[in-house]
């Protein structure tokens, strides 16, 4: 996270209360583990907690994740939602992933405010940063991507993405090495969406272009695009 904190010095500050959004997948549990380990050694004093939303696709069992967090003294919150029903009702008019993302944000912002957290941490990584850039370019005609730190609209909460400069494959290796717990959220659209095919396309690009990921990240940083989400 060193380079990211150089670019975003207010990413994690003294007195912060950071709520990590746990999806059950590799990215968010790796983020939680990294924040927990960083807090043990850092002179910056901050609190962390984790929240997991049961989307309604299946009977989500968070017990292994809950034990992992409680063993480390990290508060864990588990909330059942009807997001799956809302996605199915609206998918004829909008992309299912877009609908899900909107409702997840609404729930997460509400919980963060209710529980007194001032920052919401998401597990987006460099692969997400790159794919978001191309999705915006191709589908909306805009040159933008996800920002590692941005204030939520109409909320006194900051969204932070501490893994924004780290590749997905690095995160996957870390999760396997540390044997971190994973929870299946049952999403039927995982791996079959616009982001997935862009990631597959970019994998082909990387076979032809050395350092494509570093070049794109460098361009986003030098141009200032990564510093502004909207």
C-alpha cells in the first residue's frame, strides 16, 4: 500500500473507524487481513470492523468468517437483504451487476453511518481499476475509473480502496498462503458479465504487451484520472 498512501496521504488517518465490506471472496478478506496486520505495526491508530450482506441468492453461512474476525478482536456484522429479489425484478431494464452494486452501496452506506464508521473500505484491486477504465470508455464514452479515495455522495463517509494498485493474482496468492476463510455468496452472475469479458480481453493484451498494467496505471496517475472518480 506504500505507493497508494503516497498518492492518497489521507487514506488512513488517526482516529479513523473503517468498515470493511466483506463479500466472502478473496479481495475483501485479503483487505481485512492487510488492514489488521498494518494496524498492529502502524503508528496511525484506527479501528476496523467488517460487515457482510447476505444477498439472498443462497443460505449464506458466515460462521468461519465470523470466527476469523472475532479471534482477532474485529467486530463483525451480518445483515440479510433482499438484493437478489430486487435484481431479478429489475434485470430486464438494467444490467444485473449494476442493480446489485447500487443496492449494496445503499445498504453499506446506511450501516456505516448507523454504526459510526467514517470510512467504508472496498476490496477493489488494480484489475478492477483497469477494467473500470475500459468499461467507462467503451460503454459510456467517458475517461474515468474507480478512485482509491472518494467522498460518498450526500453522505459524511469516504470510500477507500486500499488494494487499488495491487494485482488480483497477487491477492489470490496471498489468500492461499495465509489460508484466509472464504464464503460463497451464491451470485449466479459471477463470471458472466461485462467486466469478466474485459478482464479476459486484457489478459490477451498482456500476452502481447509487456508491463501493460504498469503502463496503464502510470497513465492514470500522470493524467490525474485516478484521483477523480466523478
